[in-house]
């Protein structure tokens, strides 16, 4: 899969899964726009990759930031071909009745409103380029309830509806919209505390019960993303791609010891 002459904008592109996505598109010939709030890391990654990479500051909750980011991307590389709404945050593990309103608002603002604003901002650019692909990074938590993570769960459930609605509205513009639903991926979102004094998710999660008893690596999500945004997936829109090692299936049976 090659992406020569494509302009790819990845939010949260400086770390975790985002950096993996950015590097993979760049390796395959794309012009990459690393968008996010981690300026030092974003500029460093852009410098490592070279001329076909550019960092833009982007708070995904700010509509003016989105307009500026898309304008900068289009001015440097041409119309946006692919948008990866990757930026996301996790709320501290707290029951709903003890969840602060500002935590609720912030989680939905980044995870849901950020994706909506991204779609709104890139669609005119994609139309100018003759079409494009948008992928929203959701979660397996969008397929059930998870205690203590109400804001995150609600935001990712809503991303499912946003994805499907956008796919219906934009299909005749040759713009495809899909979502990826990773299981637990080895990234700072999982391995680092969501707030000072709060435990990291990895401290209370074990994959041992599931069919593939390990965490996913960022590159595994990237590999699926590359396929979804390639011409090989041209018939896929409004689709949800779950990549979770069997987490949603529930506990796996352990093999019986072989008979003597």
C-alpha cells in the first residue's frame, strides 16, 4: 500500500498510536501533518521525518485551531486526503456519582467534539481534492458498559453514531468514514496515570483471560488503519473495525493437557 502525494493529517500525532500512524504513512510516501498539543514532541518527530512532515499545533476542541490546521496542511501539501481522528483522553477511574462535571465535559470535548470538528474542518478540503477517507479511533468500550469510566465510554459510544452519520452524508462526495475499535493497546493512555495520584489502567488490567493474552502494539492498529484508508478498502464506509485480541468475546477456554 502506497500513499504517494496524499496529505494525511493525524491528531494526537506525536505520541502513542499517533506517532506510529504518522511514521507508517510517511514510510509509504505520504505527506504527513502531525497535529496536536505536544509541540516539542511533534516538532521533533517532524524534524526526524524530513520535508514531507510538518507539525501544526491543534487543540481538537477549538474550531479556530482546526481551521488553521487544515489551512496549513493544504497550503503546504495540498488538499487533505486522509484524516485520522486519533487524539483522545481517558478519565480517572471514578464512579459516575463522584465524577466531576469538568472531567465529564473535557473527556467528551476531546474524544467526541474533537472528532466532529475535525470532520467539519476537512470536508471542504477533501471535496476540493476529489474525495478522501476519515477514520475515527473509537474503542472496544464503545460496545458495552465499563464501570468507573463513564465519560470515556459515553464519548466512544457517541463516536459510533457520528461515524455512521458522516458516512451517509459524505458518501456521494467520495469521502469514506469508518471507525477502528482497539482493545487495550500498549500506549501512555494505558501505561501512565490519567491524573496525578491516580493508578494507570495497566495496574488493574490483565489480558491473560482472553484469546490473545497480551496487549496490542500500536503498529498493529496502524496496519489496520493503512488498509482501511487504502484503495483496497474502497467499498468500506460506515464500518466498525474491532481489533481487540478477542476481548469482546469474553474469557477463552484454556487448552486441556494432552493425554499421556
